[in-house]
């Protein structure tokens, strides 16, 4: 069953692992493999998985899910597959409606919030129907949930950003482009949204926040350099923002 979450966040759908939805995902994987004339073993090998055991266990009712990392790898190597088709979400659209795509929101960006891993725990991730081009889904587009502070001047708390990893993004970074920045230090990671600005004295990644403790920009060595060290911190331009889905403000309460 899917339940809508409202409040001070985007109106999104969180996937619950009911029997019907697990079976929908199994049927979707079988259909995608059949359309590509691939066996689970062939798909696992093409995706670089250690073995096909996870696929066979899922298809034969011995497990109820595949990891997000596995689904992303399969979407990249199975012809015509996307994360939406692998999850069976495209078949959920009403007859005659436009094809429905979805991304998995698997990260949260918030200045000052340091985490042991970049991805949210699996039970906090959710699927979001989103207007994303098929080619971006095929390249592994994913969602980032924006939390304040950090970029609230432009993206209110609860905004979901649809992103491509820096490696999958084929365009060039330029002034005004917004990116997801990881700062790694002491085995923990801070994830923030930044806006790229270019001045004579260098390239900067700026936050857009009113919070006095989180207004410091980060200097980027070069547009082509996505990873660099500064003191005890390692910085990584991890993803590029493609689409922003912002929550509707509840003006009736003001």
C-alpha cells in the first residue's frame, strides 16, 4: 500500500512492502528480463554483481526485495530498462495517461548534519513519481531530500531534487549550476546543496542560507575536478541537480 505524506515536505509516495507490491516488482523484473532476452545469470554478470543469487532468491520468493544499488546496476545494463520499469511503476499509470516515471529518494542534504553513510537507511528511502527523461533514469537518476538549513533561500524544507551522479552527467558545469556536495571527515559525511559561482579569484560552491553558521562557501580547484582535499576534509561534487520538486506552502495557516 502506498500512503501520501503531507505536512512540511513534498507530497510524496512512500513504498510499503505489501505482498501485492512485492509481487508487482517480481513480475516487473521478469518482464524486463524477458523483453531483453536475458536470464538472471546474464543480467547479474553484465551488471558486475558477485553472483545471481540475489536475483534468483527474489524471483523465487525467497526474499522480498533487491537493494537500490543492485537495481541501479541492472537499469544500466538491461536494454530498455529503467528504475521505474524494474519496479513496475510505469504500469501503474491510468490508461491513456502519460508514462509514469519514478526515482528513489535515497539521500538527505542538510548543513551541519554529519552521517556515517551517504545514503539514508533503506526504510527511510522512498519512491517519488517525477518528470524525468528516460535517458536520465537509465543513467541512474535519484532523489535528494532537502532539509534546512543549507539552501532554504531557494529550496524550502522538504524539497526533493532529482539528480544525476557527476560521472553520469554528460554536460559541463557552469556558473549557476546547483550540485550536491559531500564533505568527508573522520569517517562521516556532510551532504549539502551548493550553487556554483565563478569569479576572477576562483570557482566557488555557495550555500544559500540565512543560518549564520553555514554561510561559508567552498573553493573548487577546477571545474573538471570533482574530488579534492582541504585540510582534514575531502570534498566531492557527487551529483548535479536536474529538477527541483518543491512543497506547496500552507498559506491558510499563516
